[in-house]
C-alpha cells in the first residue's frame, strides 16, 4: 500500500537534524520505500510518498525520522491503493 504523508513543523529545524533527516530519507529512497519527499510550497511542513505494508508499519517508519525523534515534525500518513499512473499495483 502507498502512503501520502504530510508533516507539520512544530519547531525550528536545526542544521544537524536536517542532515540526519536527509540521510534517513536517502536511505529509504535507496531501499525503495520512499518515492518522493519535499517541503510543501506553502511552507510549514513537508510531504512524502512511501510504501508500507499497513498503517502500523508506515507509522513505525515515520517514527524513526530524526524530525519525529526531536519533535520537529508530526506526520499524518494516509494510505491509498493507486489504480492509475506509474505507482499503481
């Protein structure tokens, strides 16, 4: 199942944690778990698209983010089953 995960920033992002966060994301991209990630155009948070078996796994993956660990972001994962486009199946 795919998950669209929005995040809302709760406090200032420090350069050290930003580096850790990007390393975490790049590792998940290399593993094929995360397909896309970035800041929201309106600011104040971000969005990522990832694959997980279920809601519990998605939440566990997001809990491992340094942004989650340090209270910088709160994620809201929403699962969906794509039927059209390049991410279907």
